[in-house]
């Protein structure tokens, strides 16, 4: 009976993740073990739960009929574990978390390390990438996202803010003179970042303008690459203040249009709205809120 429950839980993970390998990452099992559980369940029931090809898997009619009852079983088990561990002084479990790759010195990461130190029985798996992950498919319990959230079925909570500044290398600015107004900025080269919106909003003395760069020198997909390109004198872009404050202090980077500011953006905790939220995830979110509330990330 217990083996059947385990196989049903694996079945739900495959259906939600979309593949055996993705389900394995979510469950922290090898693909062969995931395949074994699925084959065992299908053999015992005498039915096919998934139609398989070399590139995709899709639920059979029997699989679709079984999915919601199996999800309720998994959800009930998670709820029972939540009830048992919610008031525990020493939580035990595992958290799979994704957050942006940049920001090694951010308070956000230090808060996570503080949580890990306080709760040594919690195993934390951190995935760092500037590209947004699919929380359900990739099996993440929690994501930290920065900027402006798009509408989705995910739950979210704002846990902080961060500042941005427009910067360039002194060598780049030396060929152009002082850039103090949006009109002067329009002639500059920009380093586009795929994760950032094209349009920038600037505020000065109650005036707000929307600015769309006309000259994109190159495009990169990470904040680290954008910073490197700016330091190399290739153009201008706004970056999180925490990423460039040392370079500004040393003179390696200079603030552009210093009298104009960019609105602060939010730092969000995001988690899947699939089944009851784990008590451990709630505990970490509360820890972020309690620790970061008075500070910037």
C-alpha cells in the first residue's frame, strides 16, 4: 500500500513537471527511479497513464481521470506534514529555491544564509539564474523575483525593494561630455538586458518621463554581463545600486543624469499555488519579512 502511494505521488509529479527528468529533479530522484515507479503503477493497474514519444509525454484518458484524486492524496499528505511541523521549534525538511544570479552581496542572500544557520535540519537547494524558472515544472518551493510581477497563478508577497542607478564608464562619458538630461541621453549607446523592460521611467522634481533607448550597442542576458560591458566602455544601462556602489565609490563607474531617479522596484517571494503551501516555505517567507522589512535587499 505504501509503495502504491509513493508511485501515485511520482505520477502527480510527472504530470505537473511534464517529463520524467523534470519530475526527478523535483522529487530529488533519478530518472530511472521515476520511470520505475511509473512502470510499476501502470503494470499493477493494467492501464497506460501517459502516451510517450521521444520528445513528449501526454496523459491518457485514464491518466487524466486519475490525476485529480491523486493530487488530493498528495495534498492531504502535505497538509498533514504541515500540521505536524508548523509549531515545531526546530523545522526539518528540504527547500528548493530559485533567485537571480546577481546580487552576491545583497542582504537577500545573507538572510537566506542566516535562515540556514538557524535551522541546520533544513536542507536548502539554491538555483541561481537571471532567467525566470517554471516553479511547478522545475519543482521549486519558492522563487525570489525582482522588478514587476506579471499576472500568474502563482502566489506572491512583496518582501522588500531595491534601487537602480543609470551608470557608464568614465572613458565612455569622456567622449560625450556631461549627460544631464533625457535629450542628451537619447544619443547614447545602451547595453540591453533581456530580462529588463525596454522602456525606462525617470523622475525629477515631480516630472516623470518614459524613455526608450534608440541606440542599442549590444544585448546580454545577465546583469553580470551588462555590468562587464558597461565597465568596458561600451554603453549605458541602469543596474541595481548594490551591484555597482563599489565601482561608483572607486570612480570606475559614474552615475548618469544624477538628478533624475528611477523608481524603486519590488523584491517578491513567489510560490506555486498547487496544494497547501508547505509550513517550511511559510516559515522562510516570514523570516524574509521579519529580517528585511527595515532594510533594502
